[in-house]
């Protein structure tokens, strides 16, 4: 489906009022084969947009769709100028429920396994965003809610999409998501480590010494395609150890999730991004990190360790050795991804905040969903908070990402 977006002038009331300087052509891609054929153009757009992580690359997004489509429909908005992609809105369509109200939802391709997401925009200014928004406005009779999840708080997509929606009379709502710790690798490993608290440094050394009593302690990094299959077996085993398997959140607890990490591992290894880190003690793998190296950054995607070695804090030791290696390789950053957890904050106090931006159309269902989610539900939570003796969530608790399961109305 192709829509011509001619040069027009935005309403005077729009915060971003500016003429669209040149004609854009918008394609709505709904077919998986067409999605696959976009790979070269898609990745060229990601690189021109200056994206510093791999989670918007075609390899990641197409693998995600292959494993998590679950009856949903693709709605990829592709904006071109002079035949070249200048923006991509990677969306899907689904039927879901908000506050018990069935709604037709468009959302970016993301779930619990997507660290961050947003529109891919390759040029400055608002022209490309306006083209995307006009295409979505033309489809307004087909959706009630537009959900842009896991947007970095400083994202231009978050700001401009909200402004365009409000200028058109749509209602918006924002949910706070995860604050993901990251470590900028300035100076040397020695200067960084010596700058940590004496108590923490002593703890790392003591745990390492404790593990050395069981054998030689070393970091193993598997990145060759020929060794990936066998190494993944150990990664999934260690990642599932302990509470994750019991809670049903381990990779191996869900066949779609395991397929995703397996398929993407092969694709990432072929491009030189994959690092399956292991902490070995006496030749035995006792801790792991499913990691990626991309854009001079190390991303720790999935982690775990053998609880039999818990007294030696094996993942703390692995983190120490992996960070030393990152310094040695001249990387710029270690991104811990996910939520803010105490063990991550031992290594760095800096975090990246993420939000979910909800845009509600003017349909009756959308208005009802907005009222329930952003008025009724918060009021009920405050009431519960005030009730004596009631346990409650802390303010700013992370909002749960969409399930990998399709939600029927």
C-alpha cells in the first residue's frame, strides 16, 4: 500500500507548525516477505540514523517478528524521499484489552525481550515524523490506541509523536518503564575499579579468591559461529538456574523465547556481534552472559549462574572480568539493560530511563480505555496505598511489557 504525502502546511495550532518541504512517499508494509526484502535498505537507514544499539537492526526486528508474531499483523510504515528511506515506524496491529475495554492497538515491535525501541528517522527536522503521523492519521478508523513502548526518555520520537498527537486532538498518556544502568568506559580499568568503594573492591577480590579454591578462574568468550550451538546449550542451562526456572521467566521456559535467542545468536554471530561469556572455574562453566558487542558497546542481554557456587558470587566475578575485557578492547560502554537492580548499581550509578507513550484516538473505546488506565486505575492505586495495612507497589514501578501471547478481546 502506497500513500503520497504532498507538501502541505500544518494547522496553525500545531506546536511543530512547518511546511513539509518536499514530497514524501509512504509505504505500508504488511507482508513478511516484503519485510524480509527490506533488509539492506532498513539497515542502511539504521546506520544513517546513528542508532548506537542493535535492537532496531533488521536482524533483530525480523527475528522478533518471526518468533513473536502470534497472530498479529505487520504495519510497517516506510517513508521515502527521492527513492531513499528516511524513516521507519516498525509497528504491528493487534486486538488487546486495556482496563477491560477491547481495543484495536497499533504498537512498535517490542515485548519483555526488547531493551529499547523507537522510530528510525534518518534526517533532522520533523518532516519524516509528520509523514508517519499523516499515514497513521489516514488509518485512524482502524486503530484506537497507538503504543510506543520502551522509548528512551530523551528520544525525539517520544517528544514529537506526543506533540503531533495533541495538535490533532488526540489524548496521550505516559507510563514509566525501566531505568537501565550503563557504565561509560572512561580512563582505564585500574582507575575505574580503584574509584569504586573499598568495601566493594574487597568483596570482588574475596569472591574471586573463594572461587579459585575450586580451580582456575577465567573468562571465556565464545563468538565463533561453529561453537555457538554447543555454547548456547550451556547459556540456556545457566540462565535458567535458580529462581528464573521456578518463576517461569527463563529463556527455556517459553519455546518462542528460546527460538528467538537461538535464531538471533546465529545471525549475530555471523555479523560479529555475539559474545557468549562464561565464567569458568576449573574448566567448568558456572556463570554466563548472552552478550552483544555493537557500536563499541557491550550489551549484557541475559545472565545467570549456577547456584551451587552462589557463595562465590560468580556473576559478580564474571562482570568484573567482562568489564576488564571491554576496557582492553577499547569499547566505550557496558550497557546492563533491563531494570535497575542493586547488583548493577554496584558497578555504576548512571541509568537510561524509558517510557511508554500511549496515544488514544477519538473513538469511544479509546476514550474509555484512557479514562480507565490513566484516571480510574491510578485513583484505585492511591486508595489502596492509603488503606491501613495494605501492601502496595512503590511509585514509579515499571510497567510490564506486552506478553508474547496474543490477547483476545
